[in-house]
C-alpha cells in the first residue's frame, strides 16, 4: 500500500485509523485527509511516540489492511 492508496481510500480508512489510534479526534482525522506525514505528526502529538515507532506502526497497519482492500 502506498501513500496514494491511503489518500485515495481515506474514507474507508478513517474508521480503521480511529480504531487503531483512538486518541485521534474526528477533527484530527479530517485534517490528516490521508496524508502520511500529517498522520505521523498527529500520532506523535497524541501519544508522545517517536517518528520511528509511529512509522513502524503505520507500516504494520498498512500491511494488515492491504490484504482487506
């Protein structure tokens, strides 16, 4: 899954993103709008995690949900 896939299917992923990272608000998710760097930034902000940790979590999320597309 690449960044274009996430952005193109953002409506589908919004709910899954909220399930995975429940501290993100609806407004956060709307602002992110499928942009990977913004997603990383918001997760870092809400959870206090490093970029490396968040990037790894997003890659794992993408791998899990790529199979369900």
